[in-house]
C-alpha cells in the first residue's frame, strides 16, 4: 500500500492512530450498467444477501446495547431503521426494478430510494417528512454492502480505534457521534471556526478538516494518523513513522496527565491578578468534562444544540430538564445559558415553516433576530431557563445583539415569561441576570447603551471576526482571510473590554480566542479577567495564566494595541509570549 500525506486545517489537537471508516453519501457514487437476462437472477440474489447482512448487522448492534451504556435514543434509532429495512418498498421493490430494467442492484436501489424520498417530501407533517433521512441512511447501508464497503459506525462502547472520513459533517452529525467511541475524524470541507469544528473540539478527539479530497483518496480499513496539531493526515504510514507517532502520542498523554495537577489551583498571574476560567458546552453531559478540568462555571451553554440531531422541537419541559441538570450539576457555580442561536450553518429541519432559505444566512434571520420574529418559541425557552434558575446559579445570555431595541424587546419578553410563571405558581429566580453577546462591530461602537441595560457582556470572537472582516467563517475558500490577529479585530476587542471595565460591568470572551494560548497574555493585558472556552483547553490556559506577569508585559501590549501592520503585530505577540 502506498503511503502519502494530506494537509488540511487542524481544528482539534492531538494525535489519533486508527483504521479509516468512510462516512459517505453512497448514492453519489453508484454506477449504472446493463445485465443480460441470464445475469438477472444472480443480481437479485446479491441484493437479497446485502439486505440480509444489514438486517443481521442492525440486530447485532441492538444486542450490543444490553449493557445499558448506550443512550435510549440509539435503541429507538435502530428500531426505526429495522422497520424501514423490512418494508417491502425498500427490500423487495428493487428486485422488481432489477428484473424489469435488467440493471445492477446498486442502481435499482438508488432509483427506489429516490422514489421514496420524493414521497416523503410531499408529506405535510414535519416529523414524518424528516423520516426521509432515515430511508437514505438505511439505503446507504445496503449500498455500501453491495459496493463492498460496509462503512458501519461502531456500536457505542466499541473499543476498536476508528477514524471517520467524510466529505462533510453537519453539527447534528457530530453531535450524534458523541454516542460513539472513535479516535478522530477528517473531512474534505470545513473551517477552523465553523460550528462543526467547534463541536468537534467538544468531542476532544484529533480532527483535520478542509483536506479537499480525503474522501476520494482514502479507502475503508486503511491505517491513518491524524495529527490535529500539525494539520496533517498520514495514510498507510510505514513502521518507522507509525512508531514515531505512537511515541509522540504517549508524550502528549503524559503532558495531559501533568496538567491535571493544576485542576484545583486558582488561576492567578505572577503579579496577583485573579482570572476566572469557565467552560463552553453544547449538551448537559458535557459538564462532566468541564468539572474534570477545573471549570469555575459554564460561561456558554449553546442551547441550540438541543434542537439538533432530533425530530421536532424540544418542548419547554425537555429544555427545562436539560437546563436544570446543568444547573444542579454545577453545584452553585454560574451557568450562562445562551438563548438559541439557530441559523447560518446551524439549520434545523424541525423549524420548517418558521425559517426560509436566505441568500446570506449569516446576515439574515438568525440568533436573537429569529427569536424575536418567533416570540412563542422564544417565550417557551425563556420560561424553561427561568424555571431552571430555581435550581442553580443560572444566567441568560442573548446572542448577536446589534441595537438597543433588540435588548428592550428581549427584556419585555423575559418580564412576560416571569409573569406567566408567577401566575402558574412556578418557582424561579426573579433576580436572574441578563447579559448580551458582543459579536457585531455595531455592538462595540454603541456599547454605552448596552452597558445601561445589561448585567454582563460576553464577546463572541468567532462572529465578531467574521463580521469585522466580511469573511464567512464556514467557507473554506476564504478561510485564509479569517484572522483573529487582524489589527481591527484586536482594537475592537480592546475597546469592548475597556468600556465594560470602566462601567464596572463584567465582560468575558467566550469565542475560540479564549482558548488560544498565543492570545492568553494579550487578552490579560488589555483587561480581560474572565475566559470561557472548550473544557479541554482550560488547564493549558490556566498554566499560561500562572506563568504570566501582566505588569511586565504592558509595554509590549500597548505597542500591539497601536499596531496597524499585521506582520509587526504578530512579531510583537511572539515577543510577549517568549
């Protein structure tokens, strides 16, 4: 086997070594060829055998969950797929197509899948319409069997190290993979701050995106090394390279173990500046990793991920239970729940009828704009958050604010939600604090009015950079223009922190910049005292804080703040971190 390397963008550090498992849309790769009449019976038999193999595979996965380690949703997911597989429209109709059209089994199945998907598209009920995705997934399982590439996800609890290889993965896909054990993943598409990349980091596994053609070049079962730190994937490494990477993998693990000693140590600089280090999470189960890494609170609970990887919208009670679980699990530590930030690259089919396809979704109806456009949906979530506030130190965070009117409208809806809960006798914290995200340059420039109305602020650097530089952070073709160290970005962040500090309003950074070691000292120097980041970054950032002397670096930091030349700014930053 030929050894070669692929380069991309490392979105989650570390080293993974394992066998490739292709996650593909097999329907895009199906050939169509004609059969003789004599070949038809064998082709029908081949199709039947593939269906039988998939049926056995699903039964095996179902049986592997008797230990109770797998989530209940996975069992239901398998039940649905088994029902679809056993339906004659999928398991028998392709045989008729093979016989009538004298075509290969793959093509016959693809034709029938198209018919079924079209039928589901015509269904009015959103839940039933979404079942088309299950039809495609089951059909692809059979297609992969026919094409000699099963490509089955490992059952939850499987110990074999697997590297997922895909053309692209949606945030919902990655959320689903939280239920599986795999070593890492790589994709053809993606960017360093796309929401898929952010969720990938929450899995705490090495990942490389934007490899362009990995899905075409890599075959199932090939040995892979994914080096997230060096942005490289090595396919079929020789013994020497494999041995070297195994050694490096062990060294990284030893370094991680040493960092754990800092877990309970306060984050304080050499010159006595105390810093708060909080965690970003997507789902309630993420608090385990946050606490294990010494998080002083949850600085950002991305509540929109409760809307992904599911059928239909979560009810008020479902949201309440998720929020209460986090509030109680953090045992009095602050839990900042961001109201759902749907839109852009986080679309939800369950919102059909409420959303539309926008020419530029990043500039369209998303985040607080969508919430205010759908007040019933927004009130449902606000009630759930308020109810959870009775069980812990819960705070509300409003995303993507651009104007005072958005704040005022949101505060009115919060007051309405409180009143409805009082009328029903539901307990909640009437003094719950409300904050806003600074993600748009307009919010920084008009922050004075924000400071009068809000209890705290949080800078979402991912979107702030995107909107400042007019760079779609999910578009790999312009990803090289996405620059956290652009002088304009640094000036806006410094301006926001200075304004909040002067008004004595707490401000944090909860975007990806908070977890970047290269930027820890710079953010300290411009006045940041609260960081919120992926849990896996907490101990590394804490170590950098403990090694920092803010006063000693202020002369360099002032020069960085005044710099207009990007190259000079980077050189000064290197000097600060030396």
